[in-house]
C-alpha cells in the first residue's frame, strides 16, 4: 500500500477510450448482447481476497487462538471460515502488503512459545509475536478450500530464504526444508502455486527503480523453480502503482515471458491521500470523487493490458490487480495504523463497478484481491469480540460469485451520465456471463446518487425467456451494517423484472447493485 497521486483531469478522461460508454441522453438505455465463442472465461481468481498482518485482520480477526471462547478450529474463527466459504473465495493473499517485505517466514514456524517477536514498523508499530505463521495460514486455506497466494520477502529477505520457503511448502521428497516441515507436524506438502516476488517494490518493498527490480525479479524467479518450472509455480511480479505505465513496460520488456506468470497492479479509490474523508459521514461530492477513482480502473487495466499485449500478444501473462478498494480515514478512537473503517453503500457500488470492469477485461485480468478481508480497509467482514457482521461489500461479492469461471458475454451500450458540479461520470456499469449450466447472469450498477436509470436489455440474442432478479440498495448512501443492526443491507429479491418480446425493461434505483439471472 502506498500513496497514489491523482489528477482532477481524470474526471474527463477516464472513459473516453472505452467503447462501452457514450453521451446518450435518452430516458432509457438499451444494452445489446453478443454471444461470442471466442469470448474469454471470467477467471474465478478475479474474486480473490487479501489478509495482511495489519491491525485486526489476522489477530482479533481471523485468529483468536485455540483457547478462545469464540468457536474456532486451531485458533481460526469458525464463523469467518463459514462466511468466506459461502463466498467461494478462490484465493487468499498473505502475509502482505508492506508487511511481506519485513516478514521472515522461519520466525513463524515451530512451537509458538519459541517464536521470536518483531515490530510491525508499517502498521502501528505494534509487536508481532508470529503466533500465526505458515502452517496456520496454509491450514486456514485448506479450511476455506481456497488457493493460498504467498507474497515473498524481496525487500529485506534473500533469494535463499524464498527458495527455502517454496521447498518447505511444496517439496515431497527428502530435503532440509521438507524434513523441517515434517518435524513441525506436516507430512504432506501444501503445493502452493501462487507466489508474489515482493510487494510494491517501487515503495515500501524497497523504493526500487523498475529497471533494478526487473533484474531482482529474474534472480528470485530463477531460484524458486527449476529449468522448466516443472512445479507449475505462478510467479507474480510486483507491479505498477496505479498509472505508472513505465513500470509495466520495463518489466514486460526485460523479463522473459516464460519466467513471468503475472504482473501486479495496485489502485485504491482515494479522495485525497492527505485528507481521505470519513468512511460514513461523507458528502455527495466526496462520493463522486471516490467513484471517479474507482472508474479509473477501466483506463488503468486498458492501458496496462495494451503494454502487455506488445510483448505478450498471446496473452499468456496475467494482469493481477492484487490490491484494490476504497480507502478512507480510520474510525474515531481506533489506531491510525490499523486502517479500520466502516463499509457503506458507497463501498457496495465501488465493488460492483470494479468487478464489472474486471469481468469485461477477463482476457487479461485473471486475478485480483480486494483489500482487505477482515477489519481492514474495504473489508467484507467486521468483528467486535465475539460479534461478526457481513458488510455491503460482502453481499456484492456474494451476489457476483455466479460470474466465477463463467464465459463472458460481450455487450454494448451508451451509459447515461451522473453529473455533479459541472463534472460527469458514466452512471451505469454492466457485465454479463453464461455459466456451464447455461444460466445467464447480468450484473448492473447505478452509481448516480440521485436518479433512477431505466435500462432495456435486449435478450433476444441470448435466448433468455425467464428471469429473476435481486438487488442491494438502501435509503442513504451512508447506510451500513452495524453490530446492533447487522442485516440492514442485504441481498433482496426484485420483483419487477419481466421479459416482453425478448426485451427486459428494468429501473435501477440510485446507488444500487442488481443481478439478473436468465434461462
């Protein structure tokens, strides 16, 4: 995580290159669909999550210890495991974030009482006791039935340290590291596929130049695999900070494609890094700015993908947006370094439009990680001692999980405008897919804070005859789920979706997210 400079001119430029959006002023918007056999499959890994040793994400979040009165499995909260399994999360990134480049994995194995402590210099200056380590995380992933995505230490670590970690987690034969794993109680390897080679190397990961990092990446990538990468590791390079296109160009130009599984990208929807604004008590102007930054993701993935296409026209290397989400001021009375914030309808809308962008760019965006999972930034889960709530963002991710591994349905439309103070944004965001059972799903978001938007869906080309619909909405943008009112915002059934002569006419209320299912 790092500060990203923004520019008000983005309000005007964000969508000028995207054919999906235009300047139509019609009272209703018509969306047309085209089933294309060459369309990509939307990778389930776009719906990934992120758990850093930051604030109360791990400790007092996932991990309460095996002596806790809160129901747990080896110290991990059972209610969180169930909630995330219900989301069908495909991967979980750990241990950072900035923390990853100060984390030495051997500190977190063996008997807990013998593990050394360190100071978490990035997040609050608190003491990290390493009671949650490699075994705890990988066993958690097994409970969640999800793929672990491990972020390796390049900033303060060594090539040998990361190579040993890979051997410890993955090697099934006789070796010093596999023997050590067995001594620590795990006979079978976990076979971890996804490995990040450092994090934000341009910032907290070492303040490196792109040219320097490209060489470091090549060295690390060489020693964690064999000649042909027979272990099938997905090696992911620390990628660009938002619109640093030079970074992506340098990596793609200087790292051979066969050594590169993915290139990361980080982008947060921040109003102003020096004045982020309250997570709940925000104005419409602040909401508009947040949405502008969220919608910038369209331009970012388009331009970074275009650079990647120059060096990888067959699209073998993934664009991995492994940190995204809203970032606001922390809740009053909480540690500023813990990044604990509430989660409102603004965040639901932000999640909906971002996931639609990823879906529509599924030919190159094949992995992403919402920041973060529990109690940090745009979390899907918040806890207060034994209490747990699911946020509006959780419900959007739950609604959208039907897109996982479904085939993208290309679409066209001209979005109406959301206008405020002489600036405008496209008001409607849409993506669609068809799953292996033949069900069609269309996710739509109206970001307009004030106006309904009426949509005509031309479903004739899809052969859809019957539909059902669901919605996430509330009375105010600032509404959220509280510990004393945990179900204020949930997925609700929408009854006004009916097809007439192959077309579906539907009105989307302000700041709402809708899912249509058709067959």
